[in-house]
C-alpha cells in the first residue's frame, strides 16, 4: 500500500512538473459544418452582395466580427472603384476590403483571400464566392490556435466581380515588402476537379508553388486537380476570367488561385445553397492549411514562372518558354521545307500548262468554305426551330455541339455537290503555299498578342499540315491532317471550360434585342470561323492533291447515296434534341422586365431575355399580356407613374478669349433608393475637365460619371468644364431602380424574373445661340424636379 501511495505521489509530482512546460493544446481540426454555417449567413441571411451595397457591407461586418472573435487584428481598408470591368459601371462606388491579421514571430506575411461580393442583386453568390469567404473564416479559427513564425493575413476582397477592384486597390495601398505568399479561394463547391489559376499576361505562378499545391492536394487523398491548358492559353491572351490572386502576381508576389468546376451555375440566380455541395469546403480548407503550414517558416526565392504547365496523370510538367519558341521555329522551318519540296515537284504528275488554265481556285475554295460554314450555322437555326428556343443549348450544350458537327459533315457533302463542274488546280503547292503563308501570319499575330504560348497553336497546325504533305502514305497523310486543326479547334471551341463558355454566350444574347444586332453577331461569328478554317481547308486540298489515292474516300462520299446516313443522323438528332430541355434547373431562363420613362417622357414596360419569350404568361397590374411569340424582346407602351427623380442642374459660365468655362453643379434627389445612376455630358466639340468633386471618365467630347448599388438618396456632382466658345453641351441622366410602379408577374417553366425600372432625362446646358462676355456670369436652373 505504501508503495502504491508513494508511486501515486511520484506521478503527481512528475505530472505537476510537466504541466509547467507542456506544449499548447492541439488545435481543433477544420470543421466543414462550421464553415457551412458561415456560408448560410452570407448566402441566405445576408443574401446577394453587389459591390457597395448595404448587403456587402453587412457581409464584411460579419467577416470582421468573426475574425475579431478568434483574436485577429481587424482593419477596414477603404476602396473606391476607378476602372472596373463592366464599363466602369461602379465609378464613385465606395466599399472596403476587410483584413484580419494573426501576428507571428516574424513580420513575414502569408495572405489568404476570397472575394465577398456577388454580381447582381439577384445572385446570392453561395459558391462564387461566399464559399471561399466561409472557408477563410473557419481557417482563421483553426490557425488562430496555433503558433506561427509568419504573420497570417486573412482578406475578404470587395468588387472582384466588377474587375478585381478590391485586390487591385489592396496591392496599391498595402505595404508589400513583407508579403511572401498569397493564396486565393474562389469557389469551393463539391468534389469536382479543382482548377489551378496561375496565369497573368506576363508570367505564371512560380513552379515550386504549383508543385507544392499538387503534392498537398494529393496528400489529402484527393486526385482530381487540373489545369485547363487550352482554356487558359486563350483566356490569358484576351485577359478573361481570373481572380484576386492576379494583382499579386503582377506585383511579383508568388500567388495562386484555386477554383472549383465553373460548370456550377455561377453568375446566375441559382448560385444558391440548394445546388451547393459542402464537401468542397473541407477539401479546399485543408489544402490551404497544408500550404500555410508548409511555407510558414520560408519558401524558395523564385517569385514568378515563365512556362506552359502540362498535367500528365496529374503530374506537373513545366515546359519552359524557350522550348515553345524552339518548337515554333521548328514548325516554321518544317513548313519552309515542305514549301520548297512542293515547289520543286509542283510540275511532276501534273500537266502544268493545263493546270494553269484553272483560274480563281483560291476564291472558289473561299466559296466552298462559306457553304460549309453556312450549313453548319443552319444547324443552329434548326435547333431553334426544333427546340422552340433562341438558345436551346443553354442547359445541355454537349448534345448541340455534336449536332452542329453533323451539319459540318453535311456542309462538306453539299459543297462537293454544288462544285461538281468547277475546275480546280491539281498541284498541291498552289494550296500549301497559301495555307502556310496564312498560318505563318497567324503565328506572328498570336506571338505579338500574347507571346509563344498562344503562337504555339497555329504553329503546331502548320507543323502537322507540312508533315501531312510530306508523308509517303495516304493513311498517315489523313491522320496528320486531322491533327493540324485539332489544336486551334480545341482551344477555340472545345476547351476544358466549353460549357461555361457556351452558357455565358447564351446569356449574352440578351443584348441582341433586334434582328439587326442578331444578324451582325452571327455575321461576325461566321467571319471568325471563316478566318480560322480557311488555312486548313486549303491545307486539305494540298494534302489531297499530294496523295496518290483517294484520301478519305472523298469520291464515294461525294455520291448522292452518302446523303442517306447523314440525313438519318440529322433527323434522328433533331428528334432526340426535341426531348432535351433548353432550360432545366439549375439552368433557368432569365426574363428581365424593365419599366421605363424615357427622355421624351414616354413610358413603357419591356420584356427581354436571352431566350424566346414564347410560352411565358405575363401580367401587368393583373392585366394579362400575350408574349406567345418567337421573340426575345417585347415593348408595351402604357402610362406609368415614375416621379422618383428630382434633378436640379445649375451652371455658371464665363468667357475667356475663345473659350467658355462652365461651372456645373447637378443635384439629384431620389424618392426611392436607386440601384445605379449615370450622368453623361456630351458636347459637339472636344472639351476638358479642370476640376471635379467626383471621379469620371473623359474622352474628347464626352464625360461620364457613374454610381452603382445603392449610391444614396441624394447626389451632388460638380465639375468645371472648359469648352470652345459657342460649343453645345448636353447632359443625360439615367437612373435604375430594383422595382417599378406597376406590379408585373411572369409564369413559365424554369424561368427567373428580374425586375428593373429606368428613368432617363436629357438637359440642354449650353446651346449654340448662347454667348456671354468674359466678365459676365450666367446662372441658370435648367430643371427643377419634373
């Protein structure tokens, strides 16, 4: 017994001694459920969070309060939009980035960010990007319990949807010298492929960070990580989709963005928790924790990469740009070799004098290509007729892409029928020379636009086309020719994010409210297809003429009997597509109803959509409206009471030599909270702006001031404008509201109703007949609240 008591006393003494030096308690693990609770607050309790709106501020406040609870030092960084993505629609709109900081042993900083805003007042932004913000809040809770060498910085950016406004402002205001690393979360729904966003126009994420991200992802037991090389090669060239990590990369700070499958209904009202898969919260959260812990004590010195990333079996291969340049030069060299070889043999196996009598072969091939493209575009018209919708591919684009390809084959067959009597050149050099020159020019233009990454695709097309002409066997010629257009086709039409592109293009159809605009769109798209396909059609002619046999059995294909299987497939495809819904949750048709008061004091209600309004039942103040037509736009003139805007335009003018100086003041008062406000000044002569109390865009004879998302009940912009004497100056005021005076409803399957009201006013400030002496001041009130 004494031994037992003594042992217990010894254990207590040892335990007490160890208690004095015991390590900090183990941190709680990342909780998907806690992250989901934060997301419910952001996407449901607060809801849509457009830039500068009270809802966005409420979400930022929630983010700040939660980080403060976990012991973070919280800072509100003011942001005023300047340029923006959508035509500076948010100019003069104020918002904030909220920054939470956990101090480490050193001032070295690791930043993890997500954007808190959503696109419009109808989009809750559950996945894009409430999910990223919710994940960061949970990360802050977990990491606040651990000691760190680096200072951890958690940022909720505003204005990403309006052109990376928050992150661009952040890198301009925040001291960057201590920032070692930036990690961005933009959408974390479900367990679909996690996409790596690593590109800017000038550089990429350093290779060590990409490799570490892939290794960390695999260490979590996850395998589906991807880099969309075709999509990003073009996207990066045109400055398309990106996220808040990009401004950091442009400042030379190692950064990377993690994005889940953009096939989710982002940028639509169905970006809700109903379609959100919470599993991605934990996957992305644990990935960020692994990286932050891995690089807490330090990292490689390389700050940017210059390569093309290829994932082969999810193993990264970083192809240096010098290799791309060598491949491009090699492709051009082989093209030159093929050019010389075909030139030397151009008179062999061809009656040269007879061949030269075949005139205008190149324009004839242009007509052939127009026939093929025209027939392919007819598939879109037939899809509209069969599906009864303007954009029938919206919900299920894959089936329609395959159907369009059938019409491509039909177009080839039809062009062969219509050109039976045409005499065409028989020597392959004639066609190859034009195709190779065409592709070489494309290589040069692509290089100038975006460097070797984009130039690689037409260069590889030239490479395979050249090899096809030089190959000795017909089967190899056919295979190589198929590979020639594949790379550009994959990038332009069927990239890894093709569904996102097709659906986004369908939504863009809402802009084309008239037949003329629609025709112009299809004409421009047809011209792009013509320019892209022409070198490969000429290349096929070159390959076909260089073969000793009937390549791809074109002669039997030209017969009338070949139309039978094509026709069966076309008819069968039409029958099948009739069973495929154009709109099928979550891919709903958006219908916008706008109640308008125009500058001529006329009122109307407008219905518009990217699809047809056919089959939609509408009512205005209980009165039924017929929309049963194949149209995407309908305007109904009717009386509306819209006295919600009172404007007072005051100006003073004085003449100084040959110039007039106008001191302009505009007071705008609103009876209802406006959504957006714009003030456009236009003169018949160029003018300059000497002074203004607001931000504006100015170009020659125009100046524009804009506010977005609840700018307030009163606005008073002032400007000093210097114009030539006798110039005319007009102002146009446009205000939109979230609701109109009339009660409007719409009923239909899979539709979402968006309501707006719009008031426009025009004011003549200076007329041609007005003139004042240099000493005279003229005060004029143009309008006092209509």
